[in-house]
């Protein structure tokens, strides 16, 4: 975004060094709100859109439409400072998309939002990507990253620790399975399978197994069914938070 000069390296846009004109076509939302607290919502949204080249009449109409969509239509003449932090965040995201940018860069876009606002913003971002506009956002809310992103980059200490889609990030990790068992001493000993946890829970035992061989997991399940000890057998999919903690440790 040109806010800081890089110590080294370069930023490419469509394979070429990014220019000032290209930056002007990027919708940007900083984590720290960059709006005018003592200006009304409709006026400043229209003004910011005009700075990006949107004609005045369309800018006003778009500001009203987006405020309605985010549940703020009845407050369009209110000052920004009169809104809750969550509602200020809604106005901030509207400001970043008002000019119909060719790329969106968002820093912690879901910070301070209630569940309804999160759903609204998620749908807006999906609409943007359906129009072919890429969205790059940073977030510590990994459930939202998992929910929305096609590809992810894990950063730690300024270094890229992992990058790719969820499938590529989990590739090479051991497969984990959870079995609910009738009370038994059955250890589930199958070549290539490791029991990492086995505890009693109510009327059943719960065992967690790990393996790198999907075939070994199938043999384990078949052995348990034949011995009539397995009540339930399911794959345990790692969360993005678990993956992140593993790659940055």
C-alpha cells in the first residue's frame, strides 16, 4: 500500500512493480480506523468514493445502499463517533469497497464485530470475489480464515512458515482417528497405527489413534468391528489453529 518503504525486496502487481496508479485502485482497510469521527456516515462515504473517482450522484446512492445493507440506513446522518466500535467497523469496510476496487487489502476486518455483522461482511466479501476481485486479509481469527479463504499464509517473526490451501497445509501430517469403544482392554494394535490417548468416559472408552497409512486405519476399524468393541469410528480433522501452532513452533 506504500505506507512503509520496504527494507528489501519488491512488491509486484500482475507481475510488474506496483505503481502509484495501481495502488489508487486498491481498496484498503487498516486495523486502526481511518475515518472522520465528527462527520456523518453518508457524507464521508460519498466523499471518500469521490476521491477515488466515483461521480457524486452514484457515490451518494452507493453509500445509502451499503449502509442499508449493513443495517445502518437509519443512521446515515449520524456522526461516526456516535456509533459502537462494531458499527464503525462496518462503515470502514464500506469505505474500502465503495470505489469498486480491483483488489481489496483488509487488516483484521472482523475485529469487534457481532455475529450478524460478521455474516454481513462475509457475504459482501464473497460478492466481491464473485466479481473477480481478489481479497487479501490478515486476521488472528483463524475460524474466519478457515471459513472464507481459498489460500492461506502463516507468518511468524516476519517469515513465511507455510502457504497454500488447507489440503496442502495438512499434507504430510499423520491422520488422526477417534474411536468410541465398549469398555475393553482392546489396545487396537495394528502395524502402522499408534494409540496416543485412551481414556474412560462414562459407559465407554475413547481412544485416539494416529497413522500415516489410510489403509492401516481401515484395518484398525475392521479389527475393532470384528471384535465387536467399536461403537463409533471417525476421522479427526485438525483445526487451522492447530496447524498454525504446529508450523510456527
